[in-house]
C-alpha cells in the first residue's frame, strides 16, 4: 500500500504515531464487528427458540410458509428502498439454483430438528457447518487445505459423532435431521461463494426466504396436515421468530462488513452458548458428558481451522 507524501512525518516517531492510529482504527472496527456478530448469534438462538415453541401447536409446514413469506416481504422492501431489482439474469445462474436446493433442504431439516429434538443438541451439531464448508471448499473449489486443517476437520466431525452417540441407547434417529440440516446449510454457504457478486445481501435474503416457502409447501404436501388459525400465543411465537430472524440476518451482514472476517467469525460460536442456555433453562434439556465433549471438539477444531487459514494467507 502506498501513501501520499504529506501523510508521512519527517521523524520516525511521527510515522509510529500514524501507524498506531491506523491499528487503533482497525481494532475498533473489529470490536464493533464482534459485537454485531454476538448480537446476530443471540438473535438466531432466540429465533430457534420461537420456532421450536411455535412447532408445539402449529404444523411445521405452516410455520415455514408463514416465516418464509414474512422474511421475503421484508427483504423485498429493503431491496426496494435500495433501488435494487428483485430479478436480474444473475438470479437464474447455476450457483443460485444450486444454492436454492441446499437452502430448501437445510432450512427444512434444521427446523424439523429443533422442533423434534433438543434445541441444545441441534445447535451444537449446526456449529460444524464452518468445518464442513472448509472441507467442501477443498473438494469442490480446489482450495488448498493442508494436513493440519484436514486433521482439525476430522476431529470436528468426530465431535458430531460423539454428540449423536450412534450404537448406544442414547442414539435417536431423529438426531440425523440436525446433521442433514447442517449439511444443507453448508452447501448453501458453498454455493453462495460461487454466486454472482453483483447480488446484494438483501437479494440473497429475499430468495433465501422464498426457498423457505418452497420447503414449507413441500413438507406440507408430504405431512398432509391441515393448516390452522394460530391462537394468540402461536402468533406471538411466529412474530418473535420473524423479528429476531430479520435482526439476526441484518446483524450478521453488519458484522461481516464492519470488522475483518478473521476477527469476527470466531464469535459465531457464541450461538452454541446461547442455544444451550435456552435449551437448558426454557426447555428443561440436560447436558450429557458426551455432548459436552463433542461440543468442545467442534468449537476447538473450528477455531483452529480459522486461525490456520489466517496464518496460511498471511
């Protein structure tokens, strides 16, 4: 990077002052970005809480359709305010079609997971998404991943297996739903990398929520349950899920655009803390030793992969 000549001072101490000010600016941006990320993860956890509560009285397909419609309308309004066109030729590109398929499967299976299985375990398994994304980037996009990161990937996946506990009395076939949801969302993130850069976050959000509607429609056909008029409590749960879902997505975009990605991304794992806390306090869930061990392996592996990726790029 080059600087205008009038930026530099004649003395070396003057140059140090300039560099110190620049470092402080980056540190402040990273701190603010980290706060946005923590807020996003807290909002996502609360969104999951409301969706789980709503699923106790409403069909899952109906929840997905209402949730998707509200989110699509909100992001369409945001795009309109920003003078963005909802449809452009880039929307029909192959990466966007692949993204839609993964979005439908990821959203459907994850919401089924949080409605039918403990919220804490579903949230824990979801934290393996960044690990799977790195593995997928190496296999699909031929990104270079050394043996250290591959080792961390395998350790993180072992953590998922420990949480599932296959072959034991604690194993539940329904827990596979969280794995399928996690794989779907990881595929969506990979497809998003290949999506045209001209598509803004609001446009991606709009089509993402349209996919939620499709997921709800498909599951409703398979489930064959009649829609019901939500009672006051059910409407409150849906409104809460929608509100915190939009807040979470907006905060996530703020986080990724405020600080350095390597500085704010590790705070994604605070979602695990929020999700487990909500599961234990509000849904009377218990934490087993295998689950705690599995969570630790996933988080440590994910953080190591991020640290190693930053070091390799340096």
